[in-house]
C-alpha cells in the first residue's frame, strides 16, 4: 500500500475545494432553485432555494444574471411582488455553510421570461384635425394575452397632464361633444388592471382643431306682437350662419356708433335685451361678429317705436260768440302724443256722432249743424291701436230758436213794413196829382204787359177793402201749418165804379212787398 501522509483538515478543504466527486457526501450539499414555469406581468414570483442540509446554511443569496439580488442569514424565499418585463433573466441561489466542513454551494440556473399581459395602448381619434365645434371620439386600443383574457382593464385619457372625462373608466372610448381652438394639444391614454398592478401609457398624439371664419351676420328684432311699443321689452338677435370657436357679438346704434353691449360665447347667435324702450330708442341698428379671423358687420335695421296716444283735448269752434240753432259747430280733437294713424271718435252725451282720421298724426275736425236738441256735453276719443284715450267733457248751451238771428229778422220785417207805409203815402199823393192832370186819359190806357199776381198764390183773410178807405191793407197768405207766413201790403185809390176794383188789384202798378217771417 502506498504511504499516506496525514494532513490537517483545513488542508484537505483547500486542496479539494472543487473536488466534489472526491469529497465525502456528508460534507457536500445539493442546492435547487425552484421557480414558476410561466410568468405574466403583474404576477408574483417566488424563488425557493432548497438544499439537503438547510440547517447547516449560514448565508443564502439570490442572483440574477450574475448580480446579487438579496442576501439572507437563514434559509429564505425570494419574492417579486409584481413581475414586469424587465424581471426576465437567469436566476440562481448560493449558500455558505456554518463551518469549514460545509463548502459554498450554487444552485441550478432557472431561466424566467415574464410575458406581456396586454400590449401598450394606442390612442386613436375620429379626427386629429377636427373642425371647431365638431365632436371627437378618442379610443384607447390594446389587447390582452390569449392566456389571460379574463383580466379586467380600465382606461383614462389625458390632455397635457390634465385628466379628461370622469377619470378612470371601464370603457376604452371617450366622447368629446365639441372641440374648440383651445382644445388643440397633445393627447394620450393609459390602461391598467383593476388591481392597479400593471399600468401602461400610449404614445402622445397631436390634435389640431381647425377654425372656420365668420360669415353671413344678420340682425333681427323680437318684440311682443310683432311691433314695438313704448315701454315694451326689445330683443336684438345677432346671428351668423357659419363660424367656429368663441364668437364675440357686439351691437351698435348707427346714429351714435357707440357699442350697446358685447357678448362672447360658443354659439352662432346671441341676444341683447333692452328692458323698456323709449321713443328716443327708435332708429337704425346693426351688429358685428368676430371669432378671431375678421369682424363682420350685419345690415342696418330700422327699428320704429310706436307711441300710444295721450289723452286728447276737445275744442269747439262756432261762428259767433254764442251757439244757436242752425249754427255750424266744429269739434276739433287732438292728441299731443301718439304714433299715426290716429282715429278720432266724437260723442254727444256718450252717443257717437261720427269719426275722423288723422293719417299723419295731429288732430282732426268734425262739423255738426246744431239743432235745439244738441245742447249738452261733448267729448272725443283718440285711438291708434295701442289703447284708446278719452277727452274731458265740454258743455255746450244753445240759445232759443234761431236766437239772435230771429231778432234781427223780426227787426228787418218791421223796418220793411214802415218803409212800405211811407212809400204808400208818397204814391197816393203822386197818383192824386197825376189824376188831376191827365183826367180821363188815364182811364183809357191799356194795362201793362208785366207779370201779374196769381190769385192762387194767396189766400185772402179779409174782404176787399171799402172804396172809401185809403189806408194800406195787410193780408197774410199761406197755410197756417207752414213755418213761413207771407204778408201782402197794397194801397187802393177809390175808383169811379166798383167794376174797376179787380182791375186795380191786378194792376202791376200796385205796390207789393213780401217778407218771410217764421212763426213763434
């Protein structure tokens, strides 16, 4: 037998450190690293380092790709709480014994590949260049692994670090009702599991909102009943047929050019309200609209303001200082305020006499021929369709039948009678002288061919006067039922015989005077 030399135990450890096959089994330990065979993002990874003599282990370490991950002073598992793709690699464990008889040991290598649970999301949009004011639909698209289709995801959309919508939602879509110029910017989305273990973000996408210029600006008025009356509310509506974004509307009065009001809003129209218009508000108006491209003006609109009539004033005009039967009385009614045309109605003791119109405004007359029944109160009413107004009553007193004119006529008749008497006396004197000069010659003259008196036109109320009477005789003719009585006045010179009486009555030389006198 070959001679052997006894060596210290330490020397044996040094010489045979790497001689596992020649080392006594009691001094060597086999390590095994236990790892899951299939791993997805978000899964927990538990690494177990197992040996036959774990009680002899003084230190245990876990490694990945030759880099130490963790060191334990006792036997321990290594846990990865939520795996990510970067956790993929080659893992092993190592141990160190408590004495020199237990050598350092390395486990087998376990290769772990973490699989993607779902793909990185991609943000899509119905339009990345939408017209301002139009809606846009955003979608966060991703796909789960076929082995993990039961995993629930939730989504969130962002614009330049600002959350859109109601934060996280199970729906991968987001509807934006209208996009405006200020909505231009960078957009992206995120998807994550409901357990919040895995979250992934899409790439950012640029959305540029296109603005349409203003066109076709118009101004309209809105008033109750279609016409504007003083004191009513007036609405000025400024609108455009095209244009996007924030539109600034402004209203102007042409006479002054000053702005009446300004409004800015996401709308194709805007209203300006005048609570109570005045007569001075009537005139021409226009509006302007601007969305940043160009300010566009509407056509000028004329806005009339109708004025209700004021209380009219009634005035009376008669020919003389006093009104009498037969006078022509003029009633004049006038409202000092009120939009034309104005219709005037005239009343006597609340009974309508008639009406008169003033197409251009102002007053209007009404003529009335007076009778005895026309005494009383007179009034008038003005109406232009916005409400009638009644004047105060004006009293009228009419003097007796024909009043002063009857007195004048009576005096004229009396003067005429006195004139006839005087004329008759002179005629008798001249006739007497002529008779003496001409003698019988005058009796042979033929009657003149002048117009004769018609005996049927008169009714004599007395017999033919006595031949001896040389005084004037007065005869009333006409029916007693008429309003006019005719008086005939004549003088008769005593004829030589009674046969000449009628000839003398029919003689055109007889003096006849007619006078019209009304009955009392």
